[in-house]
């Protein structure tokens, strides 16, 4: 919020900085912020108990949840290619949980793994968020800058009780530079994604954004020495292939 506020103030007219929406628009913004907070909480909790290279491919199957929502709520039509993409992305979750033995073993692994279930929960929540972004910027005509700033404020407010409760888990003095850098990277990413959602359907933007799973698996292996690299890279590759099919469809 601190990084983004000066940029928004200097580049956006004052009357566009704070979204002026009616009751329905306010409900969409609050709902989007609420699901963003829920998705972040589930995702970070999954990362705290599971490997990055395991959590990332599972958490990035967001388009699997976006497409049905767009069909039900926004009248989007599914092509055969998009249906195939959903199937491939779903298979990625299966592969991420495969080790050896029975073909049903990955399903048992998925059910037993809290990290996997939390990653799936975050993907489902982010699916709702992606649709909310599209409605906010295309139907409600909210500027990307106004949307990002509003989300930063609302999500921070929603997560603040948890942050205050766990404030002792962070060494603010030792980690202040890393936290500042993380904040800068976050707002750059949020701004670029918001601009994309201003003009494109969520079912197109979401797949492209979530190809970051491959990067996460690679860095998890390279920097953190995480195991099962080949299986997880295959899962990430399937997830990417699935979302590409969805995007092309």
C-alpha cells in the first residue's frame, strides 16, 4: 500500500482514485476482497507446511474454477478446447501427488495432505477473485489503479487481526529490507494483472498469470533443494499446458 499510493495519486485523477459504485458495486468489491484474503491465508498456510514445488502446481489450477463461474454468472460459453484444458489442468493435481504404486494412490495422498487441500482451497478462492476483477473493471468501469489500491486497503484490513495475533513471528528490524522489496514486487504484479483484467476475460488472463507454477517449481528445486523435482515439474508443465488450452479456447 505504501509503495502503490504515491504512484496512484500521481497518475490517476482524484475522482477515479476511489471507486464510486453503488450498493451492488460495493458488494462486488467487498466480496472480491474477502475471497482474496481467504485465498492468501490458505495459500500462505499451505506454503508454511508444504514444499513450494508441491503447493505451486496445485494452487495454480485457478482456471478450473474460473471457467464454471464465468459460465454460470457471466454467460461465457465453453469450447471443446477449454474443456480439454480443464481436464489437463486437473490431471496436473493428480501428477503432483503421484509417487509410486497404485494409480489411486495420488488421490489418497491428496486427501491426506493438508498442504494440498489448502492449495486447492486457495485456487478455488482465487477463481472467485479473478471473476470479481473482471466484473469490477469491465462492468463497473473501475480503473486498474483504483481497483488495486482498494484491494490493498480492504485485504490489509481483513487480514490485520491475524497479522496482529502473529506479529511476533516476524523480525521487522532484520527483515525490513526483504519485506519492502516483497511489497514492491507485489504491487508491480498486482498493477499489471489489473490492467490485463481491464480488457480481457478472466478465463484468458487467469491462465497466463498462473503459469508462474513452473517458475516456482524450478526455484523451489534450485534454491530450497526440494525433492521429487521431475514429478512436480511434470505437474507444473501439465498445469501450464492446460491453462494454455483454456486461453486458446
